[in-house]
C-alpha cells in the first residue's frame, strides 16, 4: 500500500492535492440530490399524517433557513479558494478546537445517516427478495457504495448524477400526474375528487394541534441533510467561483419543486384524511392514477434515493477526514491519497468499517422504521450543530475580516441579522425535539458524543504538551 498512496505532505498543500474532476453538471446534480433526501420518500406519509397541510409550511421554513446557511457557507468558501471544506474556515475563524468538534461531528452525522440509508436500502431490496437477510443486503449496498467512491472522484460524480436524475424524474412525474388529476377533477373509487380545495380546508391545517406541526420539523431537517454537500466538493470542482453560487442559488427553486409542489399534489389528489402514515404517499398517488406497477416503481426510486444519500454520505465522510488530517486534527494516515486517482483511501476504508459496524444494530433493533427514526434524529441533531457552526464562523468572519466581506462577489443576504435569526430558529428546532418520545431519546443520547470528543481533545492536547516538553 505504501507504493500506491502518497501523503499530503508529499504533494502541494491545500486543495491542490485533490483532483478537480467534478464539472458543472456533476455539482448541480449533487446539490439537487442533497436537497432530496431519504426522508422525502421514507417519512413523507408520517409527517403529513401528523402535521396535516401545515407540512407545506414546515418544508418552506426549513428550506428557507437551510438556504441561509448555504449562502453564509458560500461567501466564506469563496473568500479563500484554498478552503477544502467548511471545517477549514471554521478553524480559521473559531479556532482549532471548534474545527475539531465540527469535523468529527459532521463525519459522525454522515456515518449515522449512511447506516440509516443502507438499512432502508436493505428493506427496499426485500420487496423483491423477501427471503434475503436485511443485514446482508445492507452490507451489500454499503460495499457497492465503497466501490463507487474508491476509483475516482469522477466515478462518484457520474454515479451521483444518475441517482439524482432518477429522483428528479420520479418527482417531476408525480407533480405532472397530480396536476393532471386535479385539472380533470379526477374522482377516486371511494368518491374523493382531486381538488386544490383539499389544501385550504382549515380543519386539516393543524389536525393534531401545534405539537403536530412541530413534530414534522425533525424529519424535514433530516430530509435536507446533504444540502451542504456543495461545500465539501469545492476542492474537486472546476471553476468553483462560478459553479458554487449557481448551485446554491437554485436551492429555493428545488425546495419549491421537489418538496412543496409534490406535497401539494399528494394532498390535493388524495385529501389529508386518506394519507396513511404507513404507506408512501408517492405509491398511493401513482396507484390512484392507475399505474399497476406503482409500488414497484416507487420502491425502485426510493431505493436509488437511499443509495444516492449513502453514496454522497460516504464521499462527505472521506473528504472530511482528509481535511481533518491535513489540519493535523486526525491521524496522518487519513491524509494519504491513492497515487492514480487521488482518493483518500484510508479515510474511505475507516468510514466504511464504522458504517458496517453500525449496521450490526439490526441484530439489536430489527424493526427498520424504528431504527430509521432513532438514527435519523441523531443525524438531524448533528447536522443542525454543523449548520450552526457554519453560521458562527460567518459571524466571526464578518467581525475579523470586513475587508474580505466588502470584496465578496457573493454576499449573504441581510448578513449578520439574518445569521442570528437563523441560529435562533435552529436552536428552537432542537428544543422542540423534547416533546416527542422517539426524538427525545435521541436528543438525550447525543451529548454523549460531545463528551467523548471533549475527552479525546484533552488527551490530544496533553500528548502535544508532553512532546513539546520532551523536545525542550
């Protein structure tokens, strides 16, 4: 292995160590794929059933504030093109410890998300092969994603491009079919006529009260997990100063099309009382439209969606570990790249092993939906933490480098006031997780991770001090 890899110290520093092999179409589809998470297909039925038609407002709110995070991240990344990931500018403006906590937490959030995604993939594959063990199919998907990330960044980009394309086509098809059914006032066998009136019925806006509305926030945040991936591909993107702003600016349009319009179509066609928490509303709508293979088609789309999320997550994990290593916040082996394709191979292998270990949770919690809920909540909390660190770094950047802000060609709208408003909103989304049992369990358990990081950080600093003492 020593002959096939090279350390970052043996190459030029910074982003030049990674190949800029991702073009405009790759980044655009990676950004779209990041905005369409597993939660859209896996959890939409449950969130609509709990939140009612107010779920549309939920996704608009989460989408808006996620967009603000991306705008802050975009301005920071473009202020210095040597930044590989957002952990780099966090280190510059908030210090080494903040970068350490952010980098490892973001890595763990994707490890947890990937565990959820491959477990869900296993469940989807069982639709066609019910006798195959869930843990086996989950590990098979994980191995496949490892291969997609192993050979070159371009192979990852191509794979993610087509995964995202399948998701886009499926959602656009649902919207077109839904609009058509509303336009002709289609009536279901049980007498429900498709109509936009289903969206405005006051009794269905908050059918379970304010707490029902708030309960939809967790799965909505998890659905948007990955939207920040455009901030981890910058070091491997051609012309980032042109591509990054376009990718981020298209987020509002993606939120409206992929989330808001799809949910409006689902509710308008089926009406809220007939949406089941146990069945994907995508399957229900296509089945009502007379597509006999609706369940199989949507199962395939949901499978590719989960594979896309796992694929992107594995990519994010390896690049974050690579960045931590080059900043000496992780072991030097994680900074080694393959000689031919410049892939952080040891970061990749370590992340895959951790994810594979997590899949073994299936032996403890064999219920797919229950395991999905637990790990998706943990992932959502960690993602909110990562987003908030980006925002705090933006505040520090505005204070320490007003000159860079003045020269920026991509300024965050409303700057500092909007940053504080966004931070308050995300703090609120974490607090409301206390009111639901499933999310409360994950919320109470997550601080253990930060305690572990604090212990490891102190051990690391103590060793550094001992080395300095010995050298003197």
